[in-house]
């Protein structure tokens, strides 16, 4: 009987008892509670937010933050939760990433004490859903070119602009919106825009072929007044949104290994059962080569994110290191999904198996949180000292 890949390389022995307990509880929820409702959510193009209270109970919302009702997990523990969520669907992991890393993190890191007390406990309990508004119709990889403006008035700011591709936006009770208070990127500030503020709306985006079990929307800001009490006091400039993205990208590097594992497990099991030319297709060298390529990528990915977790816990993790991990792990996952699809032959395109859904989801993950190309340029700049961005 073959050993599971992660046991073969003693990967699971890397985790502490506590990390394994968290992993197991998230795994149970994702596979036993979430997976059964996933196909309907995918067909309806919605995130099943009726499960948010249960997701919150797992401690995965703002899992790495300390205080304010958050679980205060270490980096590898948090990473394992992301992996287990994405083993089932990238949309589920995206929900948790946006809530924790993109919305709760900036409030925790850059918010006032009053803002932390006001928002974080409710967000950790899943009573308040957050979204992160950076991307605009004409500003994607180059967020410094954003057009959304915040004009200072008595007692606050008036926001005008439009954000696009915003995960969770249609159901969010709070949006962390990044806007310029002046002409250049150094004037960018973070605003906590609450549902019910006049001039704030979040039309839903339809027609996705990827991350269908996830809410995606626009944010329209039309003369939206945001009081001074809702401006993040602790950061200004692109550093604000970019530091949130570093947090989220770390979780993505871990998470996509879950999608890759799901595809790998499916392909191994299928290849052992499916017979052609009188024997299981697992017995053909070409099939084994595909499985071995998948396995190498998945094992290397785990060693990489485990190393980065240690650096993160010690407080020395850099954005460049996270760029390499996001880029590399997503590439591993998408190549694994595409290769697993071929192992399943025609069955690979069917909803009975998770492979095609993962492959479609990973197209979004390849693009969001810094495209593959943008991370290539960030790494190229770090290695050569020459900036090839513009
Ligand atoms: P563009 O920036 O227009 O890029 C198009 C292509 O050009 C890409 O291949 C890119 O790599 C390439 N390119 C651009 N510049 C260069 C360069 N200098 N050199 C070489 N190639 C280059 N955004 C949010 O703010 N909040 C969210 O919650 C959010 N959720 C998302 C959910 C989904 C499902 C998706 C698909 C996107 C989401 N995004 C979100 C937006 C995402 O972050 C952007 O799509 C991403 O930053 C890329 O921007 P763009 O799509 O405008 O592509």
C-alpha cells in the first residue's frame, strides 16, 4: 500500500500537536460541512455566508492577530488553516484571507485603539464582514495610479471614486478603502467605510468562470462622507495597502498547496483505479512522471512555506521572500491542477471531481494579490538591483 505523499516526506511531522489539532478541526469543517454545499454555491455564483458563524468558530478569521477576540496563532498554524480551507475551494480561503489579512490586519496594525475595539471582535466572530478596496477599473498592477480621491472637509473626508474586483464587497459591512488625499501615491490613506454611509454602494459582479463560490463586487463612492474617527491614523502612502498584501500573500502561498494536494490526491486515486490497455493507468511511466512532478512541487512548496513561517514568527519575513513563495506555490498549484486534469481524461472536466474547479479558481489566484509577472519583476529587482517595472 502506497504511503501518502506528506507522510512519505514526513511533512506532517513538522507541525506541533497544537497546530495539528487546529488543522484537523478546520479540515473537518471544510470537508464535512462546507464541501456538501459548495457545488450549489458555485452554480449560484455566491459564497455560502450562512456558514460564516461556523467559520468564525474555527478561529480562522484574523487567526494570526493577538487580542480583540482573535486566535493569535503562530504562522505555520495559520498557514495550515489556509491550506485546509483551500483543499476544498479557493473561494473559501479567499473569504478568510480578505477578512483576516486584508481587512482586520490593517485595523489591527494601523488603526486607533478605539477602531480596534469597535471592529475587530465583531469581525473575529464573523458578525461583521470586511472587504479591501484597492483595485480600480484603470488601476490594477499599478495601484499608485489610483483615481479615488478623499477630500478633507470639516470632521472627515469626502470620497469619490470606484473600486472593482472586490472580494466580499456585496455582503461587507465594512470596507477598507484606499484613496489619495493629494495628487501622488504618498498621499494614500486608508478609510473604514461602513455599510449605510451615504454615497457608498457595492454592486455585485456576475459572470465569473473562476472563484464562482465567492462574492465579487464593485465599490462605488459618490460624495461619501467618512468621519475622521474612521480614518486609519497609523499609515500613509502605498506602504499601507502593500503591507496588507504581504500578509495575505503569505496565506495564499500556504493555501494553494491545499488546492494542489486536492488535485494530486484525486489524480493518484483515479490513476490506481482507472484501467486502460489491461492495467491501471498508474502503471504507465508517463502517468507516474506527471504524479512525480506534482509531488515534487508540493513537497518543495511545503518546505518553503514552513521556512517562511519561521521567519514570520521571528519578525524578519520580507515582502521579497513572500513574493517568491506566492509566485512559486501558485505556479505549482496551477500546473498540478492542469496536469491532474489530464490524468483524469474526460472525467477531469466534470464537476464530480474537484480538479477542473481548482484549475479555474487558480486562474484568479495567479492574478490577484500581485500577478505572476509583477512578482517576477519584484524578484528581478531584488536580485539585480535594477527596476524593470516601468
Ligand atoms: P493589469 O494590471 O491590467 O495587468 C494585465 C496584465 O499585464 C497582467 O498579466 C500583468 O501581469 C501584466 N502587467 C502589468 N504591468 C506589468 C509590467 N510592469 N510588466 C509586465 N507585465 C505587466 N483587488 C482588490 O483590491 N481587492 C480584492 O478583494 C480583490 N479581489 C479579487 C478577486 C478576483 C476573483 C480577481 C480576479 C481579482 C481581485 N482583485 C482584488 C483585483 C486583483 O488584485 C487585480 O486583478 C490584479 O492586481 C491585477 O490587476 P488587473 O486585473 O487590472 O491587471
